[in-house]
């Protein structure tokens, strides 16, 4: 592997790792506050207990998110000094605001986690809300940076770097509203599905565990709502990509030739040598309809662009298929669950649906990582689309294999430890054997 | 005052705050490693209690400093990232292990062995990180990082592996340990524990003095600008004199057991040391090839950054005050045990 590839691998690995914890840091506070609020409304002691469990999970995940986020803020320079050296000033504003949001998130998380006994219940709940708001704000600002990289604006490029810099224009580069909404939803969706999966797992083994039913009743509404909203937002996002970043769309869809009435290709593995997508299922005119709301609309193919500006087509296409596939499965499950809830006036707890939620537990995370790969691979070979190539931004420091393998090992270790600690947290809430045998405690929702 | 000077001052300010808060957290890790005597477990518990609610917040000053640096002085950030790639990467590993191990120790309930292992990772990383931070500072101020055009030509090791940098690394470690010990005298719930940290604070204070002396002596060859500043610049001299006064005051206050004021004096001392570093390399960001002005972002970008800084201050400062008020040491317990 070349140093460039190691640098990309290290950045990608660091981000893929950080995204998991960042998403949890955005969403878990919401679930935590929701359970607190439900506890205050119902007077049921299980909800504060759930909120405390979630708070412990948040503390572990946020700590790892905080340190891995620090690593990223340095890696921007350690791996891509040319990018930061030239464009740091253009895109520094959202980064600074993200810093502010991160600050308030950490401050109020400290009060929320350690101050339960020291502050009034009102201030405690307020701190939880501030954590949730700051988490969302910080994800919002950092996504603005990615939007800028996908669609650079707010400066005039020149040989010596950016001229006429307008950071406010750069901060809200075209498409920002779709991308930020898509990302924020994915954070809530991934976390709510993971939480629902965990509690479904416990409920399959201990159908009578009232605590876990209540936990499920906190996770399911958020999971269902986000799973149904996400396809709508995703469609808007894809329509924007179709207009603004046609090469990326062509790679996502495996569209090699420019054509009118382009079909939607489901699955398949694009072959850049032959320009075909074997094993794909074609839906006639599907892509033209989805991307431009017109069955005969022209969709630009990869061949309309210079070969050295193509992203890695197969990777982008497969990642996109994974995201859309898992997203559709989650939306379907949400529909079925909401239908059940509407007819029976209670959240489901039957074995079939519990199995479905257990199996869907990881899908939100899978979709989130796949979606992120689509946007990152889809932007290659550019770090700043159309302006600076990734290869021109990389550090001159040699032997980048060393930091890559070091951080890979460290993150693997951290990941395993976090899973281990979270499993122990959940294990602490399992009912004793007796209640497993006697089963039927009160149905709670 | 031009915007680049204000921003430069802001960057120095975040480093001061990082030293005072984040640095003291590293120092807490040092004392966790060196915990000894009959109250070993109590010492560690006090450190964990003091760090728990605030370490993540304290650590963000470093990120704020980084962001201000790359948004306000992108060229300098690029140069530093290349020249100091190796120590910064090692520093990051230290930061990752320090934070993760501290949290894991808090939530890992498997018993003493697991606690000890996480504790060792936490405290070991807390010792290594300050030294690496000092090595980087030594290289930045020592004039060993050389840049031609946009290219760093001084290699990836030579610039930060100098005797002067090592001395700065030792100074950073001693200073952070000193700060932590002084803070802990104030936060300790009982007089025995307080005396433990008073002894540690005075020992670390002596170590700070020795390390600072070594830094100044090695500066003659290792950091000519610092050395010249000592001899010529009245401003730098005044800062160093202020540092000396604060150091003597901190020692006297520890001696006479006025812990609350000792804390203030120690913080002033540490703050002035960091400011003294910043002043001695002014107007350079990376001595001798990158100046504040030369690395600065365009004026428009700088002005917006200042606005963001203002917004951030308005949001963060009241929140911080709330945090520290919520977790200030409980006064009744202190009054009871004060003899």
C-alpha cells in the first residue's frame, strides 16, 4: 500500500470508529431525557433507573467519542496538512462552532452524570436537554464541513490557495440542509435501533422483564419515526446529489452511459472495464423518476466524465445498495410496528416482532457507516471536490503504515472494551431466574 | 490591536487554560501513579472524585486551541502537523489512553485487579502526555523547525529531540504535577489527606524550580530567542519576574497552609510560565520561519472567527461557572476537619 492509501485508511478508520460514538453521544441523551421525563410523568421508578443506565452508557460512549474526536481534530493536519494549510481558514468557522457545542455538551454531561444528587431535579433535566441540544448542534456543524468538501463554495481557487474567502458562504455550501438532516436522523435512528435490539434480545430470553419492556417503549417511537422520515430525507438528498454531483450519482447507481429513462439498478457489482453492472435487477426508468421525477429525464453516466475523476465505482455502488437496503428494511419494520401499536394500543412484544427488532438492531449503524462511505468514496479522487485532489493534500511524512496499524490496534482494543463494559451494564438489569420462569409481569408501555 | 494579534493572544490564552485545567488533570494521573503511604487508596479516590466531572471539559481547551490555530493561522497548523507528526501522534495515543482508561476504571466493576490495570494505563499515559507536549513546545520555541516556502526541511525527529525540548518536557510534567497537588490540598476532605498533598506539592514545587532552571540554562544554546528575551526584552523579564514572585508566594502559602490562596498563586505561576513562553516567541508562531502575521488567515475570516470566539465565550463561560459551582468542594466538611 502507498502512503496515500495508508493515510486514507487511517482517516477512514478513525472516522468510522468515531461516528459510532458520536452518534451515540447525539442520540442517547435524548433517550435518557425521554426516560427521565416519562419517569417524572408516570412516577414509575423503572424509568429513572433506565435513565441512569442510559447515562452510564452515555458516559462510556461519550468519553471514547471525546478522545477519538480529539484524534480527528489533530489528524486533519497530521494526514492532510495541505488541505488544512490552505482551506483551514475557509472552513474554520463551523469547526469553531462545533468546538463550542462540544464544550457545552461536556459541561452539561458532567452535571447530568455526576450532579444527580447535587442539583435540583429541574436543573438536572435541563442539563440533560442541554446535552441533547449540544450533541445535535455539534453533529450539525461538523456535517457542514463535509458538505463544503462535497460542494466547495465561498472562495475563489487560485494557484496559491483560496482568494476572496467568505466563511459564511462556505459554511452553508449547497445541499447543507439535506445532508445535515440526513446525518442527524441517522444518529437517532442508529442509536434507537441498537437500543431496541438490545432490549428485544433480553425480552426474547426473559419475556416478563418489565424493565426491558419499558425500555423498549422508549426506544421504539424514536426508532419508528426516524426510520420513516429517513427515506424521505434521503430521497431529497439523492435528488440534490443528482443535480450537484452527477459523477457521484452515476457511481452510486452504476450508471456508465448517459441515457434518458435510466433504469434503477438494485444490487449488482459494477465492472469499470466492461461498463456493465452484472447481477443487478433493473427497474425500468426507475432512476430517472427517482432522481429527477421524470421518467424520461437524462441521467449523466460515468463516461461523460474524465476517467481520472471517477470515484471507485464498485465500492460506492455497493455501499449505496447496503444503505438503501438496510434503510428500506428498517422503514418496513417501523411500518409493521406502528400498525401493531395502532391496532393494539400497545407496543408489540410478540416473539416474531422481537426477533425482527433484534435482527434489525445493527442495521441503523450499518446504514450510517455505509452512507458515510458513499459520500466519502463518492467524492474521490478529490478531498475538496473539483478543487484539491486527495493525493495533493497528503502529508509528506513517510511510513504512514506505522500510525495506521497503531491506531487500528488501539481502536480495536477500545471497541472490544466498550462492548464488554456495555454488556455488563445490560447484564446488571437482567431479572433473576425466578421471574424468567414465572414470566408475566404487568404489561407496560 | 490587529486581529491576528488578538487571535494569537486567544490561542495563547487557550493554552494557558489547558495548562491550568487539563494540565492539572494530567498531574492528577501522576499522583495516582505515585500514590503511597497509609492513605494510598484515599489519595486515588480523591483524585478520581476531583477529575470525574471535569476532565472531558478541561481537555476541550486543547481542541479549542487547535481549531483557533487552523482556522486563524492555517499555515502554522500545517507546518506543525508535518514537523511534529511523530510526537503529536504519540501525544494523541496518550490522550486516548488517559481518557478511555479513566472512564473504563470508573465503570469496570470486575474488582481490584481490573481497577489496578486501568489505573496503571490512566496514570502511565498521564505521565507520558505532558512530556510529549513539552517536547513539542520546546521544538516550536527552540527554532529547530525550519521551513522553506511551504516545505518543512528540518526532518521529522531532529527538531523535537533536543536537550532543550527534553528540559521543557520535564518542566511541563513537574508543573502539571505541582498544580494538581496544590489543587488537591484544597479539595481534600480531611487534614491527613491534605498534608499528603501539601508535601507532594512542595516537593513538586522544588522540581518545577529545578526544571525551569534547566530550561533557562539550556535555552542559551537550545532556544536563543528565549535566552535573548531574558537579557533584553523588558516585557519578558517582567513576566519572568512575575512568575518568580508567584512561585515564592505559592510556596509560602503552602508552608503556612493557606491552601485556597496557594491554589490561586500556583495557577498564576503556571499561567505566567505559559504566557512567558508565548511572549518570548512573539511575533513568531513557529520560530524562526513562521510569524503570526505571515501565517494568518484573511482579515475577513479572522473577524468572523473573533465573532465565533465571542459567541463561544458568551455560551461557555456561564456554563463553566455553573459546572465548577456544582462541583466545588463542600465547605462544611472542610470547616470540620480544619484544625
